[in-house]
């Protein structure tokens, strides 16, 4: 029963994290192709906010799991890390599917690349600053590489989203597992039981 509850809870929190990251992905892509500098600054703040919220959601799940284990049992580093990675795996599947649908079905991958190139070109043009010849050549070369790169398959796109979520989960998990780890303290529960018996005796 406990094993089933873990997977249900991990899936629920994974959906929450996955939706957060999916919305962030769509918003950031819309900003990227907008070609507006003030939105790029806003995207930096959005990215920081998403990272903080992402970490907090994973921490909450690990803390909830930790509370299920008494002082006598404790909560190991591996349990905390495993909890974070499980949620990240569920979230990654959702992110990967959303990215695949957005890039391949809604926008179109080739169209997406062209819109990014157009947005960057427009941004450079609007800045009004004279770009050095070496920088202009480098930018042009980067555009050509983007256009010449093979279109990733749907499966590759899904894997990319999954890998991204697992990567952040692996990094965040190290910190979260260290925070939630508790060594077993069997004598604490024994003392609490003894204190309770003494209180009952006095009454």
C-alpha cells in the first residue's frame, strides 16, 4: 500500500512540475521569436522564478516523504534523492511530449528555426550599433548551421525534454537529499514513550 502511495504521489507532483516547466518552455519560445529586447529581460526574471519554484516543489515532495518516516527509522540520502529523481522523471515525460507537440505539430521545427533567425536579425538591426565584420560573419555562420542541422525526430525531442528535467533533478536532488536526510534515532522514540507513560502515571 505504501509503495503504491509513493508512486501516486510522485506522479501527482511530477504532473505539477511538468506543467510548470512546459508552460515555461512555451513562454520562453514565444519571447525568443518576438525580437523585443525588453521581453528578453523579462524572460531572465521568468527563468529565475521558474528555477526557484521548481526547486521548492521538489523540496516539498521530499520533505513530505521524510515526514512519513519516524525518528527510529530515519530518512536516508538515497531515499531523498530517489524521490526527487522519480518526480523529475514523470515531469520530464510531460515536458518532452509538450515540446514535441509544440515544435513538430503546432509551430513546425523548420519554421521555428526561421522565426528565431528572423527575431535575432531584427533585434540586431533595431539596436542600430555597427557590428564588427568578424562578429557578423560568426552570426551568419551560426544561422547557416542552424538551418543546415537535421530536424530532430519526435522521439529525440521527447528525450530532450526528459533529459533536461532529469538533469535539473539530479543537481537539485543532491541539495534536497542533503537537506532532508535524517539519521535513525531509535532512543528518541523510546524516550518519548517513557515520558508519555510517566505523564499517565502522574495523572
